[in-house]
C-alpha cells in the first residue's frame, strides 16, 4: 500500500486545532504581518503575488527533547553560489533585499492563483436544494443517515474537541454548523470504509497512530510545563520589565506581563526539561547494545565490483557547449524562420547573444548550455556537432523550431574513472550494506527500557523516517538518534503515568479519523489520478506568457574576507576601498579589473582568471540551494550590465562585483514547467475526485439534513446571549 497518506503529527494538530505555537523567544513589540507578498518584478504585465507564511516558532520543549530526532538545526553557510564551479560566501543572517522568486515559485504562483477552491458539499453546494425537508425524528436530531444520526449534542461535543485550544468559539453561524455536521457525517462514512478495509491490521497504520498519540501526550506535557511545573515569580517579571522598558515603550506592565512571563518560561524550559529527562534516565533501567549500529564499511573489492557492474552508468556522451536562440513555430508561427534569420544577421553584425535575445524576447535563449549528443533532435546534433568551436552556424530547423547556435566547445565522449566516482560509489555501496545489515539483524535488541525491548528493525524504521536524515548518517549519528529515541520513550512513558493519554483520547480519536480519511483518499482517489500529456500541454499553452524564469548574469568579482575580529574587518574594508578606488579611477586612471582582482581578491578559484565567475549566475529552480546563494543573487541584480557595483558585505566577506552581461527573463519551456503543471493538475484532480467520492458516499448512506433544527438552535443561542 502506498504510504503517501501518512502525515506528521504536527500537521494533524495544525489542521484540527489551529493551535498557534508558543512564544519561545523574547516577546516582540511590533505586530508581525501574517504574510509577505513579493511582486514578480521581472515578469511583464501584472505581477503575480507570492505569499509566504510566517515561520512557526519551534516549541521549546520539543527543541529540548526531540530536536535530534527531527533534525531541526540551523545551518550557517560559508560558501555560496555554486552554480557549477566557484564559491562565494554568504550568510543568511544578513538583511536581504526583497526576494525574487525562483523559476519553480514563478510557476507555482501562476498556477496557484488559477486554482478554484474546493467547496463544502453541504454549505456551498446544492446537494440538498431539491430535497424535501421532513420533520426530524426528534427535536435535537440535525441529520440522519443509514444506521445512525447526528444530534445537537454530538455537534457540541465535536466542537469542544476541535476548539479546545481556543479561548472563545466566537459567533456560531449556520454555515459553521453545517460544516460541523458534514464533518460528523463524513467521519461515519470513513468508519464504514475502514470497517471493510481494516487498515488497523497494517503495521504502517499502527506505527502512524502510535506516533500521533505519543506526540499529543508530549504536547500536553509541554503545556503542563508552562502552566504548572516552571514557576516564574512576579518580582522576576517586574525586574525584566524594568530592564527592558525601552522595548515596551507605550505599553504598560499589565499589557505585557503575560508576554514577559512566557518569554521567561521559554528561557528556563530547556534546562528544566534536560534536568527532568536526566532524572528519568537515572530512575530507569536502560541497557544499550549500540555496537549493533557499527555497520561494516565497504571493502575495496566491493567498490570495484560495483563500478564494473554499473560501468554503463559512468559513460559520458559527447557534449556541445553552446549559446542558443530557439524560435518555435508555436510562438512565432510562420514567421519563425524569418525571425531566426534576422537574429542571425544581428549576431553577424557584432551584436552579442544577450542583446539579440533581448530584441527577440519571445525566442528562448540558452547561454552556455551543455547539450549531450542524442538528447536533442538528430537534426540538431547534425547541425551543431559539425561546427568548429567559436563558429556561428546558419539557421537550421529541428522539430518545430528554428535555431541559431554558436558552438563554444565540444567535450569528447568518455567514461568517468573509478577514482573520479569513488566517493559516489562509496555512498551507494554503503547504503546497500546498511540496508542488508539491518534486514539481517533486525530482530536483535538494540536497547531495553524498563524491560521493554526495542529491536534494530524498529530503530531503522525510525531512522528512515527521521527529518534531515543525513544528520544521523554513520554509526555516531545513529547512536545520537538512538539516545534521542530513548529520551522520547522515557517521556512518553511518563505521560502515561500522568494519565495524559486518557485526557487526550477525544483529540486522538479525531486525528485517527483524519489519518483514515487521508488513507481512504489515497486509495480511492489518488491511485486513480491520471494527468495526461494533453492536459499539461493545454495548461502550458494557457499560462505560457506568465511562466518566466529570472534573468541571469555573467560577472567578475573581488572577494576580501572580513577576518575574525573588528580590527581585521576594518583593515579588510580599507583594502576593499583601495581596490574600488583603483577600479573607479578615484585617485588615478582606472585600472583593469583583472589586474586588481589578481592583486586583491582572496578567492583562489577566480582571482587567477581576473575574477571572472565561470558560469551564468542567477536564481535557480532549487529552493534549498537558494537558501544560501539567493542573497548574493539579489545583490548583483541591482548592478547594471557593464557597470561596477559599490563594495558590499555578505557572509563574512566584502565583494566588489562587475556585471559583464545579463540575459532577459526567459519563458520556461514546457519541459521546465512540466513538474509544476503536473503537480497543479494532480491537486486539481484530487479535489474534484475527492468531492465526487464524498457525494457518492453521502447518497449511498441516504443522508437527510434537517436545517430547521440548526436554525432553531442558532435562534436559541442568540437569545441566550
């Protein structure tokens, strides 16, 4: 069975309870906006807004007890952009300019605003519009279905669970009550499905439910720390307020008292929890056999055998490095060939490729593209691989496009040597040996707690599911994870002693139903989804003008490290000013950038080449890579092509950058946009099919709604208020 239906426990809590995370740092004095909207300035026409939710603060308790399991650690990067070669340093802590989206975000944002939200079957559709409304079987019955009914008391109990973390339920509308009725009826339909499907017998389902229940208990334990276990005196709160009056200017002590108290609790929480866990460790009987985590390393013979058995994977075809303009018939129609010929004349007249691409903005420009032989149309290969390096070819047709290509170089075919791929092979063979090791020794005991046995197989399942699993790679990493799991099990056992599982049972039942719902949709809906190539092409055609990639730049730069203290930083700034003065001719005639880079730049890989970065640089489609390189990309976007930017500091270094060329924003090809379009269409089909499934289930269950009961209930509630 597919495992896509399983979600982490925090997702359940967010969707069910809508509970905000606790404040774990000093209280903020300014209200935070709920979202940050970033206009896509590079896209012609109306900008597409991209909304990023505020980051949710990590629970201090979870950070102290479960951080190693989830792997939520902060990273400080010393190196950036690495488009392919070269390094430039950055640090996320620097204030960043307004963010430009990556190609993936461009596509996602365009498709997102086209989405039509799903509607409630009861509250927003005409499902019951043509039904007669007979009298209910009893005054408190809101709905009936085959084999059961929903009462006002059921609604109130359901809302008590879902809104248990809210101080006030607010005004209850009929639509809200209808939505609650739908939830309750849907729950019954899910239970019917589960009675036939029997998912409880599956280990993966049991595993997910156990984690949900455990984490509900751990969250309740964390709540108790805030309300019962950690004591903050009134004098401590007052002292904090007096020391930080500037921060709370314009706000009275009573206004900020609770904020300060929560901040002081968060400050004490890590030490309190660590001390609490240490007491649990001391009082528990724990036996460890962590030597079982020492997976044997691959031998040289195993590595060489793997290389020989997979030699075809390491073969490299001949590759052409080209600057290319593509004029597709779908974009230019019958004028595609003539427009390509006009572009060729422009290039032959001395205009650069980027400038020509800017003139023919509907053409697709690929600078320094590496194209493997056989990856394109055979006509493309025949026209390009016959050129000599540096030659600008004539216009040729390949498929439904006309091309203008300049060949930069041809990289001969060959094979990657064993030495070149040794590290890759070590990783692959190590992973294979690791899986075999845990499979062969899965029933051996890794540790026991209070006589409860925990096997190597159970551990490996947790290891495979661990967030940021790479942080626990190797024997030492696995031992850290095992110790974190021991701490978790000690805390979970303690929550059972406190009877928190009993208190959390209603919410645990709700999360179990959500899990069953996702499982049902996975099997009854997701496995039937079929996104066709025709659908992808149609949506691409509709939104092609707005699917645009950001511009890229060719640069050369000088990097001077700031050192490890303020004195060194000041000397570095003086050197940077001196270098900048030479380049701008502030003192004498302006010097050549290459000579100044060789004299001042501390970047070994580029200084010898006059500071020139070897690749086109700009936002990539990799959101994780952009975490490190994005600030640098933003900084250079403000520098005009052919101009020298003023020195700027980023990530422990000072940079002086000259932008040599810059491409115009490029429309994404259908291949580049395909993953985003496919995801959008998949989600769209999921919504539609899930609603249809629910409609069918409601009809099969013979659901009858009695809205007059809800109206009377609302009237009584309003009059009582």
